[in-house]
């Protein structure tokens, strides 16, 4: 018992001391004119400069910050010209190399299990790749003329946790797929010329409509339309910042515009980008790995999840230290992160 108590005390001390270095939550935007990913300061939108060079950049995704991963925090960018996803050092922008090959790549996103999901515009599919090696696992689902991708945040223990939502430009729909199997679950909502999409902090789904020049809001569980959230000339991609506001690329104004995350009121231009495409915020800090259900707090729910999967497991959320088994080491990590996530 004494060794466990000592280990627990050390973990709590490390957590309270802030042992993990946070990254600045800067905004990164792809520019198809300059063939670059541009970096802007999170406060004020001042340009930092070109972060990396990519021929015709498309989807952007930072690998989620996981202290147990040796590949933490790198930036992955699709190149429409090279038909590949390229990997760059997440802090310096130094090119690391080609991560995987994709025919006409579009949006890309890391799934809850750490694998990389990439749209193939020519194959009309979402392709799945091993998140560590880039080895192709195979087609995950099929969607006609796909545009945007997003996974539902892990908020509860319902059967639909982690489902994948994808825009179909030809059917003017957002379609929903089982996040584990890729099985089609039907149409979630209808949007004229859907482009980017994102789940908001409150759980609702926000979708850019190129035809309506608006960002539309839908109830996050049922898909019921809640109306227009804000107006944007030729909207493209969108993301919520750490300030809770919504950031949207305007392809006709060559800007990233900001809107109040609660009311949709326009807050002005955040930065200027020639022909902006996808955008992504770099995580300010590693996610709370012990927050298994994604509700922003580590509490009794995590203990119950941990006990439910006690023992050997493969890629299960309760295996926090990723050693293939849920045991007292993971329990100690849960206890050390107890309370609201930073």
C-alpha cells in the first residue's frame, strides 16, 4: 500500500505544478494562393508568418496532445497537388515527410482512437490510416462529393458516442456514420452546399452553407434546425477558439472572421489570408487524458469506466498510460487529475 500512496502523492504534486508544457493556442490557416500554412497569434490575430509550405494545402489537423505519444502535436496537412498528407513538426514547422498517400485529399481529422481519417474526393470515401505509422487501414465509409468531417465529442456513454459526421456537397446533407464501424446511420441534417462543420462547446452542430452564405446551427443530438447563427460571404472552414468564439474563413473577403460564440454577433475580422482554406487552432495544452467521457471534469464517472474495463484491453480510453492493461497505474492517473480539466 505504501508504494501506491507514494506514487499517488508524486502524481498529484506533478499535476499541481503543471508538469506539461502548454502550447500557444495560435490559429493556423491554409492559403491556396501562397501554398503555405500561415500562423496567427491567438490574441489579436497578428501574423506570425508562414509556418510551412504545402502545394495546394487542403485539410489541416494537429495530432492531439498526448503525453504518452512520441508523435504528439505534429501538424498534418493534405496536399492536393502531391495527393498526400504531409507531416510537420508542430512547434517549428520543419517538414518531417509524407505521412500517407491519398487520391485528391480533402478534409482530415484524428479520430478518438488516434487514427487519421482523410477525405478522398476522387474515391468519394473517408479513408482510415494508422495514426502512428500512416499505414492504410482501408475505406471507412462512402459519401458522395464529401467536403467536411467532424467526430462528435465524447460527451456521454450513449451508443452514438464518437460518431463521424460528413458533409455531402451533392446531396446537400450532413450524413452520420458509426464512429467505430463506419456504418451509415442516415441523414443528420440538410444544408445547401455544406462545407466546414464543427460541434460547439454546448454540443450543437454548426455547418457552413456556401449557398446561403451563412453558418447554420443544428441541435447536436437530433439534427433539428435551430436557424442561421451568423452570415459570412462564401464561408469555408470553421472552428471554435479557446475564447468560445466562432472563427470562419470568408473566401470572398480573404479573411478569417470572428463571431460571438453565444449570440453569433459579428466581432470583426481576425486576420487576412489570400484565398483561405482550412483552419485549425493548436491546442493550448494537452487534453485531459483522464477525462474519458469528455465532459471536462474527472470524477466518479471515470472511476466507473475504469472499473468496467479493468484488466487487459486494446486501445480503450481507460488505458490512460497506453500499456495495454487497465490497472492501478491508470487509477492513480485518474485520481491525480481529479476535478475540472485545465
